[in-house]
C-alpha cells in the first residue's frame, strides 16, 4: 500500500494541507453562509410564529373576557327578569287574595244577615207558638181566657231573662 510508504509521507502531507485549505475555503465561503442563512431564516420564522401565537393568545383571552362579561350580564338580566316576574306574580296573587277576602267578607255579611233574619223569624214564630200554648194551658188549667197583651208581655219578659 502506497499510503504507508514512509518516503511518500511529505508529498501526502502537502496534498493533505492543500486539500484542507481548499475545502476550508469552499466551506467557509459557500456552504457555511448558506447554512447560517437557513438557520437565521428558521429562527426568524420561529420568532414570527411565537409572536403570532402570543397575539392569538391575547386575542383568545380578550374573547374569553368578553364572553364572561356577556355571560355575567345575561345572568344579571335573567335574575332581574326573574325578580320582576316574581314580584308581578306576587302582586297578582295579593290582588286575587284581597278580592277573595273581600268577596268572602261580603258573603259572610250576607250570611250573618240571613242568620239574624232567620233567628228573628224563628223567635217570632216561637213567641206566637208560646203565646198559643200559654193561652191554651191557662184556659185548660183555670178555664179562663187570657188577654193577648198579657201573654205577649209575659213571653217577652221570659225571653229577655233567658235570651
């Protein structure tokens, strides 16, 4: 193998140095600037993407905040409507309750008046029956007829003591 022959080492070292310098110049002038430009472009693209992501995140947070504000406003509005409806229904129920109470009071007054009239009629009927019974009893016991005014006075006095 000729690479291992010692007498050819100086020429091999010379060609190694020449090749190294040529490759170094080619790499530093052609290949490395292209790689550097690609790395720089990629870094710029990544920075741009990060800025876009940051802007989108800020926009999403703004949308979420607007949504939460709208949701809070909707809840507050719903509570207002619910309270208003509850108040309106309570007022309507109170009005119906008042009307019913007034109607029941009127019916109670009419019923009490009828009861008083029925009681008075019953008492008058009772007085006439009592007068007839008293006249008949006195007539059978004593054989005399009693005046209607005396019987009425006695019945009124008896009713006044017990009634």
